[in-house]
C-alpha cells in the first residue's frame, strides 16, 4: 500500500478527487498533435491577461472549438453511463469545466491524456481563457431564465498551492480560495456542501461525504451549475394526466403526461421523432429525440454523436401538433473514474500522474471523480442543477385536427445554449416498466 503524501479534492457540479502520490514525476513536453493555433493567438498567448486581448476572430474560433470539443466528450461519456433500465441525467458542461480546472494543473503525459480524453481543442496555454470566454457566453440571467456556473477552491491548512495555478483559476474560472481543516471531515464536508447547495438553489445536497475528507486531503475544487427556465409556450395548466408509457423492453408503466397544442418545433427522420422546446428569451432550449421502435432504444442511444443529432435536428420546423410530454424529476449520481478509464484516461489515477503545476512539493493523483445532477421538468418550465468533485490525495386557427406526438417511450434529451451549441445537461427518460 502506498503511503500517500497528500490528498486533493476537487468538487464541481461534477467532482474529481486528486490524491498525493509518493513518487516524484519529471515533466515531459506535450507532443505536437498537428493542431495549429491561430497565428494571432500564438503570438499573443504569452502576454494575454484576458480573452478579450485575443483578436476577435481568433477568440470566437477558440471558444466555439471548445464548445464543439465539450459536446464531443458529452456524447462519449453519455454512451458510457446511459442505462436503459433507469432514468439518467448529468451535466457534461459541469464535468468539462471541472476537468478544465484539473487540466490546468497537469503537465507532461498527464496533460496530454487529459486534453485528448476531454476533446479540448488547443495544445497551448489558452484552455483557461477559452473556458472564461465560453462561460461568459453561457452564464446569464434575466426575467425569463437563470443559468449560473460557479467555482471555488478549498485548501487544507498549511497546503502550499502554486501561485500561478491559484491566479489562473481565479482569473479564468473566478474561483476564490478558502482554507479548511480537512482532518475534521464532517465540518469541512458540511461547509463545502452548503456552498454547493447555495449555488444550485438547494437542488444538489450532500455532494461530498465526510469520509472523503481527511488529514491527507489538500485541495477541493468546486464547480456548481444551475439552470432555471420558463417555456416559450407553456403546457396546459390542467392538461396533465397519468398515461401508459413503455420502456425499452416493451413493458408498461405510468407517467404524468403534459399536453400542449401549438406550433411546435418538431421533425421525424429515419424513425426518430424530435422536438425542440425553446425557453423564453430564445437563448436556451430542450431537444428531445425518441426512436419509434423502443425495443432498439438501448443500442440506438449508444450510437448518438454530434453529427447524427445535427442531421436529425436539421429537419426541425414548426408544425401545429398536440404534444404529450412527460412531467418528471430525475436525480443521478456517478462515480466516474471507471468511465474515464474506459475512455482511455489512465495516468491521472496512478502514481505516475504529473500535477506539478498545482504543487511542486508533493506528488498528486486523482483518487475519485464524483458527479451529481438533478432535473425537474414541469408545465411552466425546467429546473436543473449539477455538481462535480475531483479529489486528489498525497464534475391562425386551423379547423383540421392536428396530429398527436406522444413521447411515451424512452427518449434522449438535452438542454443547450443556442449561440454556441453547448450541451449543458443531458439524459434519457424512461418509465420503470413492469
């Protein structure tokens, strides 16, 4: 058994746990993967303090490339964690943000593995600024919606965090540092969990177990995301009824189905029915995809990727229909280390991990990645929230009867920010068939 020198805990709407390892690691250079940064960006990268100092064209290119990479990761992770036998919900944006904070502390082969697994677009020093730019595009609020993303750092007393890492997280992720005594696990966990609850409107509670914290814990990095939106067109207030639905095996169960008769954005292509339900403000929307043959759902959802979903959504158009859509609430929790390992991420979890940009005095490795998310879909809108933690030791009127579209079989859904196409939350709905 290794005598770990220290433990770091990163908590986000997705969470990662980093641990100190006894071996010293030597930094190696990141191999050139052939991806070239815009010339203007490469020239400016050494001196830039904010993303706004990068030329506008290059800045937009970098932010959209990050959004695209995050979405590619989202579908890869979804294929790993989706279980057709139960409802599933998570926030890939939270996990990507959490992993972005972790990645900034990595070097050598560990850095290379993280960037490849997370589909991050650049090979230079712009990742923090890209997240700064993307988050500023996504996080916003007005009288119609509220989308927030918050980050924080919790340091064990006497742990020396490298100033460059601390300053980068503060500048790019707005992560402020606070000191805790992790040897008092119950009190430390309570403090962090209260912060997470406060930043998810009380939807995410008890993210960190007191048992996850001890005298060896060095750092907890926390990201919490929260969304609250009202439908552009609300479902009928008195139209919700319990109806029969089917699961992926054809078994039946009951679900509360909401009713909406309106011009709905919908499409049907290659045996898949799709709807897009915009939220007021036209910045966010929920997209749902349901294959007509529910017995093929389990295999079908694992084939989904950006290109396939884009192809289906390219057919979306407004049509006067009667839409029946479930009213539901789903909460999911994940231990993600095994899933990341299946995606090819190996080094961060071993004694050979190189997180020397976090601390140059102790060896560190990831011991756990925790993610928790919750969604409520109802007649007037949607509430969603998530938290991730990384622990490191020593996430017109028409008289014609409109057609009916019933989402009464398993379906995949996602909440997206429309200007960047970023997938903020995603999951699948199914009844528990009997």
